[in-house]
C-alpha cells in the first residue's frame, strides 16, 4: 500500500478554508529530484540514506532539504516510489493508488515533493481522478505536456516555472496557469506574490483551484 501524509500547516489551512476535517485533506509524495525529470533551476537530489545532497540547479529544492532533516518523510517518499516502480502497467498502478486512498478523503495534494516521473504514472493518476469524482486532486508539475493534458475537472495541475520546458511554454499563444518562482523582489510584477504569511500559507492552493497564475518566493 502507498502512504499518504496529512497535518502540515498548509494542508490544515486548506482544510479549514474548505470546511473539512484535517484528515480529509492529504498529500502524496515521492523523492525530490529522483522523480523530477524536467526540473531545472531547483534540481536537487538527497541520497536514499539521507547522508548526501547533490545540488544540480542554482536553487536548493526545499523538498530535498526536508528529506535531510526528516528521516520519516524520506522513508515515506521512497516507500511510495519503490512500490510504484514495481507496477508494470497503467491498470496495475491505478489499482495500487486507488486501493491505497484513505476513506472519506476529499482533497489530495499531489507531490509537495516529486513529480510525474513517467507517462504511465501520470496516466494512472488521471484515471484515478476519473474514478473518484468526489475527490479533488491538485498540484504542481514542471512537465508542460502534463500541465496541458486533458484531465477530468477534479484534477488541477499548475505549471511550475524553472523547468526544462520553460522556453516552449513561453512560446505558446495560450499559456497554462503557471507558478513563477521569485528569486528577486518584483521579478514578475504582472503577477501577485502569494503565501506571504502563515495565515496565507494555502493561498497558492486556492489559486490552483481557480486556475490562476501567481508568484511564490523562494522557500
């Protein structure tokens, strides 16, 4: 069975905002870097044993840092990745994910760490969303094709700037809802910067639901 997380500050704020119980708003995570094929400026790997971090991009990924100081988070992410890699087909992945979903869950935050590491894995989540219309699935992805893909309305993916796909995204006439990473103040003045305080920690989640573009400062 796959393992889900709940109870962090942003998920709790989201639950309160939506009038849900904390256990109804959960997250699903994978090892940062290892499952992020299109990551560019933030590409970072933490070793499976948590002893070595390898920074490839110019920004250190916050999720990789968390794997260094939280062995339990690192183990959970690798448990999920190892379990998924065993699957040989989309239906097998769908069955694994679907059977692992906790009862009465209403919102699943996909990948506070990690990304869609394969087409088969992405297709599995799309089908899981279709099978569970009462659940909202949302998150970020640095893979442009997936941000633009046909998905059920209860699955919302925000394109995350800082990807190897950025040039292709900027060339589009109609661009997907995008999260820009603010490395310096007023870097993207045309968009609002979100999550400035603890009370606003979940603002980006609400914006994703609304399909709005925005800026997040480096954290």
